[in-house]
């Protein structure tokens, strides 16, 4: 066998990425309908961000754990594929339960389970591309994932609208009940997710850990370079770091209590305290020599990220803050500003909420088209400049929603959002995978997810406060803020070296 990782055919790449069609089907149903479900079950607008906290926190915990275990798994079913399969089963079950939630607290709890299940399936898919493709095909591989993400989300996001307007399914329900159009959409989504992931499991193969090590050794030898893992790591003072985080957490918690600040800020202060406890645990492991375990290795790897990953973390932070603002507030913004209703039981509100599903389908459709253009832009200019251009398009799309009055013209805004979405889902991972050692591809992809979920946690903590206190309850300005953050993200990517 050659020491060079062979290039895969178009259809081989197609098959290994096909599962993302179903993953995004579930993800898009969640993004487009969870706020609607929460409002239907009685949630106030400024409480919605705190209810969405399930997604970021489960991703923060689950993805590095799944990444670590998938890096260290090899059996007759493969390395990543067992996790695809298990996550798909759990996600399908959660999608069946979510629209049948009888109370708000049950819906919020189901969201935790749903998001954890999606993360179990999704995280290994990122590492799967890095495992199976040579460096020169990785942009194409991640762009193919973006294509399937776009196609899946087009149908999923528009599903309630299509069921209501094409098939006559009722999209209005009594107070406290979920419309049938939403319920049937979730049932169909669960079946699509399971089928598409099973197709990837059946049709794709994986390299063994030994084969991947041989490929990496050949690449490093050809480049006359050294892996990140070959360098000697300095021993860090985790005890000291723990005291710093604990001090910040206690002071901020005291300030929230003393000055009666917004209760959602507890997410941040308690987060500092929890992370401090993690540092103390790692320090204890370090002092006792118990460092050969997943918990210690994940935290130690976090502090020893490759330089490329550190710079990409900044880019991810600002772009995903903007995305999270859009997912949380597009429904309330469009229904109130463009359809004139905040009442979840009204026809105007539900018509507007269905239109948001169409808008989300549209930006995913544009993303599917952009997925074919991004590799061309990257090859002609660079991956960094391609991402810069795409993020600026996304910023323009989000900001323009505050100035457009005709809801039909919001489709124009979605062109820019779709272009940015396609790039966010492909270019950072393409840049990152080229800087990671093969034996830690999964865990570093999981750690990279920190810089997706941390801005979401921050957004869930402060956006409700911003909308209420700074934007006078006008959630449309949360979308403008998201656009501003995308501009910062675009500028930051130019610092990343390929």
C-alpha cells in the first residue's frame, strides 16, 4: 500500500458526506421551530435565549468526549461510524418526542437530549473527512458537507410551510398546543436523519489507526516538518489557573446578586466557577501522575492548541455569535416587524413563523449553491480570503433585515446569509484539519467546537438583556448586532496562516 493517502472519487466523497443531509435535517428543524415551540408553550421573548442554552452546553461537553473516544476506538464497525449510528438512533427518538412536549420544561429538557444526540453524530463526521481525505481534497470534502447541510435544511426548514400550504395540514393550534404541521415535520425529519446516516455507515470505509499513522509519517517526512504532538509540552500550573477562574466567578456572581443584574448572567459567572473546578481536578491528576485519561488529555490539549487553531478560534467565536443571534431571534423579529403580531395563537404570527421556515430554507439553498463556488474562490485567492468575502456577505444579509419592509424581499438578505453559512461550515475546518495530528483529529475537532458553543453561551446570557434594555424589546436589532460580529470575524480570518 502507498504511503500517500489516496484521493477519493466524487461518489466516494458523496457517500461519506451523505449522512450530513439527515443531521442537518434535524438541526434545521430545531433551529427553525424550537423558539416557536417555546413561545407556544408560554415562554416570554426575553426568556427564549436561556432556554436555548441546552445546545451550547451539550456541545461543549459532548463533542470533545465523543472526539476523544472516537480517536481511541477501532473495531469491526470502524472508528467514527459506531458513533454515527448511535447518535442517529438517539436523535430520531428525540425528534419524535420534541413536538409532543406537554409543558415548557419538558420541551426544554427534550432540547438537551436532542442536541446531545445530534452532537454524538455530528462531531465524528468532521473528523471523518480529515481521516479519509488527503489535504488537497479536504476543502472539497467539507464543501460537500456544506452542500448536504444546505439541501437537508432547505426541506426541513420549509417543511411546516409546505405541509400547511401544499397539503392543507393545520398550522394553527389551540393555546399551549403544537401545530400539526410542526409535529409531522419532526416525524419526517427523524426518519430522514436515520436513513441518511445509515447510508454513510453502510457505504463508507475507514482507515485503521496504523494506516493513518503511516500516512501522517509520510506527509511529515515529505514536508521535513514535525507534528504538533512531537514538541515538548510545558507543565502548566492548573492550580493557579483554577484560583483565577474561581475568583472571577465568585466576584461576578456577587455583583449579579448585589446589583440585581439579569438572572441570565448567572450562566457566565457559574461557568467560570465550574471551569475553575475543572482546573483543580486536572491539577490533582497532574500532581498524582494520573494523566493517562481522557479528562486530563482534553483539558491539556485545550491549552496546547496549534497556532492555526488559536487564530481560527477568534474567527469562529464572532461568526457563531452572529449565527446564534439569528437562530434565536429571527422568528420573533419577522413575526413582529414584518407580520405585525407577537401572539403565538394568531394567524398572522403563525404565517410569519412559517415564512421564517421558508427564509431558513432559502439561506440553506443558497449555501448549497455556494458550496460549489467556495473551493474555486479558495483555489484562486486563498482559503482565508474566500472566507473573508463570504462572511462579509453574511453580515450584509443580517443587517439588511432591519431596513427591509416587504417580507418577500427578506429572501435577498438570505443570499448573503447562505453564502456565509456555507463558508462557516467548510473553510475553518479545512484550514484546521491541515494543522492537526491524525491521532488527535477527533479530540481537537471536539475542542474546536468550544469556540462555537462559547459564543452561543455568551449570546444566551446577554442577548435577552440587550433586547430588553438596549433595544427596547425590538429583537430585530439582535440581528444587526449579529451582522456586526460577522464583520469582526471576517477581518480576523486574515490573521490565519495556511
